[in-house]
């Protein structure tokens, strides 16, 4: 990954798991990193461990103003930002119909709004750079289809993240590449994230179960390597776990079958194409 040499990179969710592994790999490749996380102590430890190649900033990804401050810090420190890895995220487990409003607000604020705000803030920075840049957002295998039940809020946020990435790559110029990183189970402490005081705290049994499942996942180092290499290649979808394909195939099969039965392609297929309609309306207005 020598192409990261002398590059200036921002990583969110950097204090542990995939984010930490990203920072370590980037530094080893010769990059300088601004690492952010809400967990102050492990973030500070990361900075001490990796030395001058890492700057740190505590950042609550649920706060768009904190993200703007992170972008300003990156520009002040580096001058240019070559890539951002919008990796911060949390999970809430349990039946969807039993989820609370507080859990909904917490996970959507971080996983969905936080991802959008991070991508947007750094996209604006990169638009002002002749060199452009690279944006990689962690979308998860859950963005590709229903992998399993019991994590409904998480699944919904990751669908949103993939949607943001898809729209953003269409709206941004070619000098800015956008990647959606879609890993499956990775050996991290994702389920052990700090929960706000207004949420029920996890019991020891829940924590133990989560850790027992997570420890069977792909090593964070391997997942981080896939994200970094895919981002360098400019891949839109970066995938890591072959088993995740089945959910995507099931979803596409249902979509294809529904259209075949309910709305088959015919000679009027373009009648309601919004792209064509907008182009026609704009052309008519211009000619008026």
C-alpha cells in the first residue's frame, strides 16, 4: 500500500477495531493521520503509541458541528486531505418492534447522519483541492440485504449509508472517488460501544454473548487492509465476506420477479423516467 506514502488521511472511529487497524496500516505505509473517536482514553493511547505520524481529536460523530471542526483541524494541520475514512459506527441489537425511540435516535445520529455529515464535510474540502481526494464510508454487509434478524436499526442505518454513498459518487466530480466498505463479521468490540445514559445499559450476559460472536469474525487487520486497498483502486463497493452475497442475491431476485410480474418492460418504459422528464422540462424552459 505504498500509494498512501506521504498522504494526509482522516479516520473516524479510530480508537479501536477496524478504525485503529486502518490507522496502524496507514502509518506503516508512510501516511500522516488525523485520528478521531469519542473514546478519549484509547484515542490518546493510539496517538502515544504511533507517535508523530498521528494527530488525534476527540469527536462525537453524532454532532455535525464537531465534524466540521474535525475538517477544519485537518485542513489546518495538513493543508490538503487526501482521503477520509468515515468509519465510526454503533450497533443496537434486539427485535425491531421492541426498539426504543432513544435507541433509534442514537444509532441513526451516529451511523446515518454522522456518516452523511462526515462525507459531506470532507467532500467540500476536496472540491477545493486540485488533487480531489478519496472518501470511504463503512457501510457493512447489512447495506446489501437482510443478513440476519435482531439488528434492525443497524441494518436500516447501513442501507441509508449505501444510499448516501451512491448519490454522492453521482453528484461529485471524477476527481473525488467514493467507496462503500461492506465488511461482514469482524473481530471488534462494536457491540460494546459507550451508550448514552438515557439508554438501557448492556448486562454482563449481553456483553459476553456479543463478544463471543464477534471473536469469530475476520481479523480487523484484514478488514482494514481490504478497505484501504479498495479505496486506492477506486472501487465503489468494497466487500470482504463471500457469505454476504446470498442476501444481495435474494433481494435482487425478489426485485426482478416483482417487476417481471407487476411492471414488465414495454414500449412505454421511458414514460415516467425522471431523468428524461427533468431534461425535457429544463430544455423547454431554456427555449421559452
